[in-house]
C-alpha cells in the first residue's frame, strides 16, 4: 500500500465501528495501529459519538472515510456534517483516506456521491488518498447490459 511505502510517518489508522471487515486486517497486517470511531447507533449515523472520538484522535493519524453508502450501515454524513468532519481533519492534521467503493449507489449520481472528496481536495486543498472500486458498479452495469441484450 502506498501509505506504507511513502514512509509518511503515519503509524495509526482510524476506522469506523462497524466497517468493512477487511479494513482492520489490511492496515494491521501492514504494521499500522488501528483504532475505531463509533459510527452507528439506533439505526442511524452516530454523528455526536463520531465527531467526539475524531476530536480525540492522535494528530497525524490517517482516517478512513466512507465517501457514500457506508459499508455496512448505508448511513452517511450530511454535507454540513462532512464540513465539521473536515474541520477536525484539518485541525488534527489527519490524513483522509476515502473508501469510494459505492459511488453512484447512494444518490444514483457519481458526481453527487463524490461531494465529500471534492470538498476536502478542491475546496480545502487537503491531500488525500482516494480508493476506488468498480466491481460493484461495473457488475451492475454489466447486468443491465445483459438484460437489455436479451430483450426481444
């Protein structure tokens, strides 16, 4: 992973609780200390718990941010909440890693679902890592194409 090879000095990666099960395995197997932020409570995004824990994070850590359609909860921050998250990321000098496996799944628009990335990078000028996966969206498009192909 580029984060390790870059010798950035980052020793801790912060993930959400819950998250995709491979996040903890991936980062811990590379020698990073992994800590967790509360994310989900009573069927919704636990913004208060999340932002409090983020404010307590060690400066200079990396934080995994689910761009949209949070895996496994599906709950996402609002634009106003993203702005507060970004302010803490700036204040604590955290390195954002955007997990963007589900662009287009939340709103139906890649552009809308990538709003947080554009806000952090374009508007705030932050450096970030953006992890993309097209396995889900290409699988969906492939299924739609096959369905269309077999219509008579």
